[in-house]
């Protein structure tokens, strides 16, 4: 079971809202809206995606990684490596 399973509906709602934001940005471009207004919306959508990513990472650390650490061994090492790589990707983006 994934760590986010208990909040799956909340994540899906957030993603649908972000999807709507992105469609709105595309419409703004189609309608030749002012570039600063478009950039403001892009920034808002980016922050929204980052918030989802951080929440999912938190769920992963609290559930998947914590469970793997309790089990120990190779599973623990693998899950910690995955978490570290995910953090690195978030920091680089």
C-alpha cells in the first residue's frame, strides 16, 4: 500500500485543480493575454505542483521509508536511496 493511499482523493482533487490552472494558462496564451499575467499563473501552478510533490515526499518518508528502516537490510538501503534521489530531483527543479 502506498503511503498516500489514505489521502488519494485529496491528491486527485489537487491535481485536477492544477490541471485546470494549466488549461487556463493555455487559454491565456491563445487569447494573447499580458505576459506578466501568464507568468504569474505559471508561477502559481508551479508552486501548486511543488506543494503536491512535497506532500507526497512527506507521505513516502513517514510510511514507506519508516517501514523499510524498521525492516532493515537491503530494503532499508533501497528506500533511503530512493528518497534521497527524489529530494535531489525536487531541489534541482
